[in-house]
């Protein structure tokens, strides 16, 4: 009985982790324009089809290194 409960718990955990990973996607985009609170971006066509209108997304900007030197 203990072994079957442990197996069931591990299967449930695996299902939750797999479902969570399927929601995350990394899509590389280029910002075309910024107008107040509206940003227009161009993304890879194949990966962009996974997005839907009104869907919340998280955007991380690339940090540019300072061009300092002598």
C-alpha cells in the first residue's frame, strides 16, 4: 500500500512539473516602436504563433555593456 501511494504521489508531481514547463516559452523579438505604454515587437513567426491576443507575457531586455575605455 505504501509503495503504491508513493508511486501515485510521484506521478502526480511529475504531471504538475511537466504542465508548468509547457507554459513557459522563450521567444526572441525585436522592439519596433514604443508609444507611451504600447510596445510593438517583431518576433520569430513560428514561435510567435504560440501567443494569443490578450495573453500576459514577461519581457526581459538585454543589458548592453558600457562602452567605456581610453
